[in-house]
């Protein structure tokens, strides 16, 4: 008995040692990759990390220095650029709305047990993967070439990506939906649309809404970035004001403030609503 | 008593129903009104004027085909052939593909029996095949002006002014101006994708390179072919591979660095681990701040200090994601199961041991899975940040789009980006399964 016990102990410690060794090796490789990666990135960068570090605050300091003497004009600038901000938010809202509605259909069509046609489920899934894999900027830049600048290319680009991102999350939610209401509805002869609308949507709508709000917050950021490459909105104005150069950064400062506040406000708003959606209490 | 209670409940249900009925009309109505507002705010009716469908057609045609230019300099009379009209695609002087016969009278054979002849005296003849209802066209430059044998009524495939003649048919395109006579012939495919014209391996099949006789006497076939492919001046395979690597590097460094920085800070921000209200509040506001400033602004600020390149992109991702991870990690820590910690404590463990054996094993799998999820989305962010600051595949993509003619390269980059993101997606989910479930 005692022999078996000590054998177990030896075996256990042997396994423990090996596990620790493996974890140590994995950790060492990770640290090595990280360090060499940073060194490589540093080498391939135009300016090095150590030379650049003291200058990190130069640009923010310039912006503050330009904006501080003209602080009285700041409210006027905020008002000037508000329409551009509105456009950025509108791009995000419309693309979340359109992408979300399409994502609902695609996700229902690609969920086992709910799909209208079971056979093409993999087709819809691959379609969602494709939508998700293409960065918004790719579609936006090409559409800007064809459709000209403005909010429409950004809207289409973000909506396309949203279909993929939300479609995947929605179909995960759909998979957890109870199928009994759907069966009940089909037993009384409901069409597919009626089964989905009355049997599935009431179960999953809060989760859908919560994911859509999170996506909206992400899309506000994306739409600001797309503006920077020519798709209109606050990003476009930011690029213009930045190009005026030093001494004229006061308007850029106003845009920075607007952008920061918008992102923070929508971030807080959407997380507050999402909290209420997931932890009881109806919003409506 | 019971009657009034049920009456009140009945009334409440009635009110709820009527409110729901109202919402059922109100919500779609508000959405519709918003869409109408957007329709005008985004100037959708004016889109038709701004859109350039010709651009769209060029883009689609260029994505899968290329054109070879046969050009005669009308002053010197020299004829040159080049692919896409680029220097990198020039045929060496005096040589031409087999469908161009150089000589006193240069004959360019187009598909479907069409033929263009460059005649002396800056003249050209476009011969349609026999049985084609369209009449052959003769044109020449006289006194710096285009003279043709076309009558007053211009056919659909010709556009003509005194300085320029354009003939566009299904077989190709011809243009004649004072300075030059040009014929464009279209081919399907991506031109010179493997080897440029100056490489000895151009035009050889894979089989003859791999197993045939030595083509270039100085190098073995495989080494020479790989090196010529890798250094292809038109498609720049080497630069593209580096760019993809840089983009993945940015995503990896940003994600891993952010996770490492956020890890200790998350303990300070979590309510159940940090007793100090001020520290908690301070760290949380830092998380909110770096997240709120957003990748775009961080990219601008950092690229001013560090210049374009992968380090700038990596740091921009790192800063934004420190906020995201901090928030996610501290929420995970607040939801940690205290039973496991108490269990460890009951064996007499010290504070550090409680963390090591009570907390870490619970949260590390969750943290890892969150970080790996972000890795995939950061690959896309790195592409976008690269397009703004100049680094990685994003830079190559924007450069190719700005030229507005290298759409085959744009297509190539897009395909590579999609493959890269999908690769990172499956790599991260493979790692997730491997590390967390131990499969």
C-alpha cells in the first residue's frame, strides 16, 4: 500500500514537473517572439522607438498650444463641425440598421433547425465569413473610386462588414432559441416568415439588440476612420484641418474633442442600455 | 376585494397591450422617417451624377484582364510593345509577341480576324474580318490633323475629332493622335504574375523549369526561378510578403502588449481585488480614456512621433486595446468564483498563493480567449491603420488604388487580405482550442 502511494506521488510530481516545463517553454517562446517582434518592428519603422519617445507629446502639445490662445473660438468651431459629426454618426447608424436587418435574415437562413432551406446553410455561413474578413476600408476605397466621395461608400462598406460580424453573433443566439414555439406555429400551418417573426424573434430580440448596440459603437469609430480616407464626415474634416499644419491646429483640437466625446457618450450609452437588456428590466 | 384586484390587473394588461400596439406602429414609423431623412441628407438622388460607371467598368475589366499596347511614335516611326504600357512590361527593342509583325508595315493581329496595319506616313488601316457589316477604316495624320475615309455619319464604334481618332471594338482598341498611333489588345489573366519579360524563365512552363534543361547557364532552374519570381518588379512579391508579415506583426504586438499591460491594471480596477476607491477610479478612467481617444487619433499622434511603419501601428493598437482589455479583464475578475479562493485559503495559503492557485487558474483561460478573439479583429485594424500611417498591406493597397489603374494589383491585395484575416481567424480559434480545452 505504502509502495503504491509513493509511486503515485512520484508520478504526480513527475507530471507536475513536465507540465511546468512545458508552460515555461511556451512562455519563453512567447516572450522571445514579443521581444524580437518589437525589435523588428522598430527596425522597419521610419523613426525608432527611443528617438520618438520624447516627441510623443509634441503633437498634443502643439494642438493645445494652438488651441489655448483661441479658446474663445472653440465653441464656434464645435458648432461648425457638428454637422460633420452628425454625418459620421448617421453613417454608423444607417449601416448598423441596414447591416443588422440583413444579418437577421442571413443568420436565420444559416441556423440549423430554423433555416428556410437547409441545403445552402454552408453557403450563407461562408458568405458571412467573407463579409467579416473584408476590412471596411477595402470596400470603401473602391466604392469611392466608382461612386465618388461622400457618405454612401462608407455606409455600404460598414454595412457589408456588419452583416458578417452581426450575422455570426446572431446565429449563435439563434442556436440557443427554444424550438417549441416554432414547432407549435408550424403545426397550425404558419409560413416561414410567421414562424420566425412570432416564434423566434420574441425569444432572441433582446440579445440581438444588445449585440447591435455594441456594433453601433464599433461602427461609429469605423465611420470616423473611413472619413479620414475620403468618405466624408468628421474624419474627412479632421484630415483637412490636420493638413493646414502647425499654428492652425485649433480647429483640429475642436474635432478631437468632438470625436472623443462622441465615442465616450455612445460607449457609455450603449453599455448602459445593454446592461438593462441583459439584466432584466425592459427598456421599452 | 378579489374583483377589484383582478379588475386592476385587467386594466394593467390592457394598458400594456395598447402600449405595445402603439410601439408596433411607432418603431417602424420612426425608422422609416429616419431613412427618409438619410435619403436626403446623404444626397442619394445626386448619387447617379457623382457615380462614374465607366470607372466601375474599367475596374472590373482590369481585375481579370490586362492589355498590351503596341505604340508607334509618329515622329520617329519607332514601334514598341509593352504590357499595360509600363516600362517594367516593355518588350526588348525589336522584339514583339507573335501577334505583332514588325517591319516596314507593322501588322497587329487582333482576335476574331480583326487586323490593324501601321502604314508609312503615319497612316493606319483597320481591317474588319470578311462578312462583317462594318467598313474598313483608313486614317492618317496630315498637317497635324487626323484625316479618315469615314463619311459624315460616324459609326458607333468610332469617335473622331480633328486631333484624335478612337476605334473601340470587341477585339481591341485603336487610338490615333498627332503624336502616336496605339493599339490595345486585351488578354485574360494577370500579366507577368510569375516572371517579367526580362527574366529568362518567362514563357516557360512549370514543368520545363522544374525538370527541363538549364535555362540560365549561371543558375539552377529552381533557384533562378524562385529568385526571379521573388524579385518580380511588376508584382513585387517580396514586398507584398513583407507587408503581410508586417500587418500580422502589428496585430500580434499590439494585442499581446495590450494584454500584458492590462493584466496587472485590471486587478487594480476590479472591485473585489482593490480596496482603494481612488486607485480603482483612476485606473478605470485611464481605460476609458485610451479607449475613447480611439485608434484613429492614437495613430495620428503616434505617427507624428515615430513616423510611418509597423511600430507606430503596433503601438496604436496597443494603446486602444489596453483600454478594451482592461475593461474586459476587470469585469471577468469581478465575476470570479470566490469558492475556489476560499478553498485555497482553507489550506492556509498566503495572499500571493491565494491569487496563484485560487484566481489565476479561473481567469487565465478567459483572458486568453478574449485576447485571441481580439487578435483576429486587430489584423483587420492593422490593415486599416497601415492604410492611414503607411505600413503593411494597407499601404500597398492604398498606393495601388491611388494610381487608379493597377486594379489587378488591388484585386491581388484584396484576395491576400481576405486570406490573411481568415488565416488569423482559424489560427486564433485553433490556439483557443489547444490552450484552453487542452485538445
